[in-house]
C-alpha cells in the first residue's frame, strides 16, 4: 500500500474516532436542567459518594425532619457528608458552596434555601461534574431535581376540608405571605371562593409582612374579631405557625373552635399539639418531608451511583425537574399517638406497617412528641 493510501486510511480512521467521540460527548451532556448543555454529573462506584449538604438552619421542624432523614439515608447508603447547617445569610451560602467546590464533593443537596444569590455557583459546580439536588426548594438553572408538594393543590384540598366543616356556607379570612412560595396555597383558595362558592364570603385576604409575620397574624386576627366578632367562621392560614398565632388571638378573645376554627398547612409536633389539646387550630395538611428527602436521595443514587443519565430512559428526573409528593390531611380523627414514628401519619399515602424492608424503617425516625 502506498504512503498516500496509508495516510488516507489513517485520516479516515482518525475522523471516524473523532465522530464517535463527539457522539459520546453529546450523549453524555445534560440539556434538560439549564439553558446551556452541561456535563452529566460524575459517577462514583469505587468509593463512598461525597455529598455536600447546605441548610439555612435547623430551627424549623421541617428542617429538623429533613436533616434526621438525610442522616439516615447517608448511613444506609454509605455516603460521606460534608455539612453546612447554618447558611443563614447570602455570604454564608456562597461561602458554603465555594467550600464544597474546593473540597471536591461529588454532589450537593440543598434544603429549603434562597437560591438566587448562588445561581452562578450552581452552574460552576455542574461544569465540574458536581450534581446539585434540592429538597423543598425553588429551582434555578443547573439544579437536577426538587422534591416538594403541589402547593396549589394542597391549598385547594384544605379548602374542601373547611368547606365540609362549614357545610358549604360561612365567612372566612385568609393569610399568606407574597415573599414565599406558600402564597400559591392561597391563590387557588381565593379563586374557588370568589368564582364557585357564593355561599362563602371572604371577609379579608391579607399578605403578611415577612419580618413581623407572627405579630401581624395575631394583631390582624384580634382586629378582625373586634370588627366582625362571631361572624367569622374560618381563618385559612397559608402555613401552620401563622395559623397557630391566629388561634391564640381567637382564644384570647374568648372564642373556641366551635365559634371560629383555624386551619394550616405543613404539619409537625406543634400543629399536632394544638389539634390534640382542642385549640381553635383544628387541622393541617402534613407535608411528607422525609419522603422529599428520600426521593431526592434516590435521584442522587440513580444519577451518580447507578449512572442513569439525566434525560435517559428510566431516569427519575422529569422534564419539569420537580417531583411532586402528596401530603396527608390531619385532624383530631387521625393523629398518631405521642411517641410514634412520623411516618405513621402517612398511612393514606405511602406508609405500610407491614413492609418492614421499606425505606421508612431505616434507622431511627423522627418521632411525634406532642
């Protein structure tokens, strides 16, 4: 074979290799989670997955429950955790993500954290092959998945609970906060009241100020009781702690749950305690925070241990990048006993006491104390 022919064949072989390599590279890109192609997160099979964990704080019960479950998940899966559990400022959040990048973590799990000020760092991390996953947190480009509840649907479900309690007729007040995604819980309710239930009257709908939300909930409720008295039948609170504060004002005015009842959304020991003792706060939609955490960890495992690419057949990551999970309606009729596992309240959604090998029997679960 002449030198010219050999050169030609070598050129064709090299060109073929380049085409195949380019095809593999394109196939390994993630084009779902951002406006730009990003590399698929690194796959780790020969050592424990190294996971950075970012929480704003552990003061809220939801964060405490997520943290308990995340530790259970890591122990069960053999993951190594690098934690920042006090990222309570923009600087602290940015420093935290930059620290994870410097340490060379494989994945970052973010819990209920403001995302706007770290959005550039998310893209930077993804370019380095680090997977970014959220628990009950708003999305930004580069975040692979978020696990949460469908807030508008949940608000509507609580509306129908109150509607049944009132037998379809009454007067109500509603509170939300526009700075938080929980406002979505109230939008659906406002539409239902105004458009479909003329027998219900919305006396007031207030967007509480973030900084003084608890004081505002108490003061607004006290003022409305002064104005309307026992005409008020129902206070719909977009989340539990505001509802519990409003219930305090109802009690202080001398009314009981038979006069004015309050509903919330979130669930947890404080809400359960109020319901159990017979306060005007009578019901909540209990969020499955443990299931959010488990689901997010399942995606981490699928993408970065099993190696199922984002967008590939069998991937858990939906095009929306949000996995919606159902809460459990909770009132005095179905409160689990004090000391029981938090999972028992989800008997209507995911919990089966007979499935002893299920994830909710891993480790020591969060327990109901009130």
